C-alpha cells in the first residue's frame, strides 16, 4: 500500500511538471510570436498614396514600389496639383532604383531647374512611408516648380504593382524598365570581332552608356541589350532633343525603329539588318500624316 501511494505521488508530480513545462513552452512560444511580430520585416512593396488621391484634390500623389531583389526596389513617384493652372493639371514624377537598408533608402536624382543633384530619403513603416526631400543646392524646384516630394504616403495596397502610368498617360511595365535601366557600364565591355566581352565571357544582359556631362542639356543615355555577346533585344538612345528606339536580332537591326531629332520624326523598318518595309517621315512630333513615305524590300527601295 505504501509503495502504491509513492507511485501515485510520483505520477502526480510528473504530471504537474509536464503541465508546467507545457505552460512554460506556450508562454515562451507566445512571447516569441509577440517579439517576432514586433520585429517583423516590413513588406515594402505595394501602393502608397498622399493626400486626396482618389478625388484628385489639392496636392496629391502616389508611390509605387516594386522590389526587384531582397535589398533593392524600383519605384515610381508622382505628385500633382488640381488647381495650379486653369488649363492643365501639373504632374511631376521621378523614377529610379535604390537599395534598402533597415527599411530606409536614399535616391539621388537630377533637379528640374538646374540639373544639380538632389536626394530623396525614404523611411518605410508597416503602413506608410515618409519621404524627405533634400535639395542639396538644387534649389526649391528640385522635384517640382510648384511643390515638393516631401510627405507621408499611406499604404493602400500591399500587392506588388506590375506597371505604372507616367505623366503622358502611357502604361509601362516595371520589368521592362528594369531591363532598360539596370545593367553594367558599357565602357567595361571589350569588343572583339563584333562580339562584346565582359571578363573574357561573351556578355548577356543590359549595358548602359551614360557619359558624365557639365550641363544637363548635354545628357545622353544609351541602353544596349545583348545575348551571347551580340546586340539582341531593345536599343534606346535618349538625348536632350534626339532619340532612337529599336530592336536588334543577333547583332542586326530588325523590326520597327523610331528616330527623332528635334521636330523631325521617322518610323523605320528593318529585316536582318536591311531596310525592309515602309519608312515614314514626319516634320513634327504631333503630326498624324507623314510628309514622305518610302518602301524598301531587302535593302532596295521599291517605292
């Protein structure tokens, strides 16, 4: 009987210890969950809005954030005002790629006034982002002539945006922007027998040539997409009054090309590097009808 009593006591003690251990584990788990929640990584991607964006009243804005890696984002920031002019709505925008550290980022852009650098500082919080504009000598109109980029933008959608609509009303894909703006310096490539090499390997990817200039109106940027060392994919040249946009295929011009210089505008067509199809010439960017049309077939003019 005495032995039975001892056994029952041991069982009771064992049960009590198990319950205590279970309760401690539950408390520790709950505590860990709380701590984890407090220190949870902020999901930066999504849509943020400033002011009365829905009704487009007063100064309002939108920030679209597209994470392209674990440490970097591509963003599109726009701000507008509905009453700055009776004839139009003023819209200013900036787009770029920057790196994130501890939910903070700094992006350097060019002033709308002088072409001098200015910075945007972004600090992300669970449901908002604060943007601070530092003019750095660029003047009060670094971002806009009429208002600043500063403000707290509230998060309205956590879904990662796939595209953005620029101030001209054109919808553009973030992935396409990345393909044309994220790449290596073109000057790092070595060309041998019409093949571009990077570190002695035929290069595949995007290369960007953007020489430093003294004046903002001298700015020029070329983007080359390549595959196995050959120009393959989109080619873009943006300059102050000139521009080119087209495609290469295995090192040769192919398909539709658009060329403009000041008010002159051409739509060209190529096949395997040769003029092929209609070539249309316009005397103004806004002109609906070309003043001249030429037709080519395999490099020969037939009309």
